[in-house]
């Protein structure tokens, strides 16, 4: 198998080197892409290490890293520090993928998207809503609702509801000119750190109103992702609900064994 991969890679590299003016990293990416699409590296398989790829293609580590970045941009692989580069299922154009290992990954979740605010107001949380979002009933929270769109996508990728603790509601002033995640704004504005995010994924059905905007049928299966953001003292700062049609969303998590 190793010999087969090496020969195939060399043939692919030889073909790409014939393309005048093509950057070297694209030649390496093309060779690896051909192997992935031909099944030599199946979904779930780990690509050779950067060191091995450098030796195989006789290129620098920078070139290899740029080639792997190209493969990630094409939706063919996923790279994680300490876990290598793994082949993933090809993504549909409208598929929204969250690769989550830490709170920092949530900062990238809204990259290349825009959030269209449809409603922003203070809302007294009744008991049904309290149970849905996981906060005590009776308190007032700043509520922001709207659809999030991916750049170049026709239909929304998700319906989003933000619930901001009243203590931090002043962040609402900044939101009409803001498109990324809200919790970093709260951290900066109030000099606090989000220490913990609890995430829960529930299967739900698309409502009639949402179906019209998603361009899907009423009752289509969806995933509701609830995230509860907590400060170091345990105070709930923000709750976010995202409703994704299942055909347009994939959640990827990496878990490691903890010693002790």
C-alpha cells in the first residue's frame, strides 16, 4: 500500500509540474487531492505527517502547510494540533461545519458569515422559555433573534437566538455594526472571561415560519444547539440557540482520554 501511494503521488506530482506558472504548494495539494478522491486516503484516514510530505515531495514545510491549507479550504481534510490531518467527508456547498475542541474554536464558528438581526428587545423569561434555554424564570434578558447566512450561500445556515444576561445588556449598542460572535464583545466591554461553555444538541423540527426562510418543507428535521456561556464565578452570561437543518450542519468534536 505504501508503494502504491508513493507511485500514485509521484505520477500526480509529475502531471502537475507540467502546468507552467502553478505555485508549488498547489502542485502538492493537487497530488494529495487526487489520492483522496481516488480512495487511497479514505474518509477518516490520517494523511502522512508534514515531515513525511516534505521528504516525499522534496519541498519545504511552508509549502506543505500551504498545500494542507488548500485541502482544508476545499473541505477535504481537517487539521488539529497534535492530532494530524484527517480526511473528512466532502461538504455540500451549504453545509456549515463546526469543529469544536475548545472555547476558542467558537470564535471561528461565525467566520465568513453575517448575522441579520430581526428582533432585539428586553424579554421577561417565562417558565417554558426558562426550561428551553436553561436559566431561571422571571428575570429579564436581552434577546436578539435572526438568521445567520454564509457568504455565497442562498439560504440561511441557521436561525439564532441570543439571550444576554441583563447585567451585560449594554452590549446591544454594539450589535447593529457587529457580525461575529457576541461573547468576545461582552468580555472586552465588561472585563470578564468566559470560563466554561456548556453545549447540548437536540433534535427538533423546522417550524412553518423557519421553513419558508430555509427553503425547506415544514417539519424538516433540524438540530438545535444550545450553548450556555458562564463566567469564572459560575454566572450565566449568555445563552445561544442555533437551529440548523440537518442537511446543512455537521458538528465535529475531538475527545481525549484524561489521566487520573
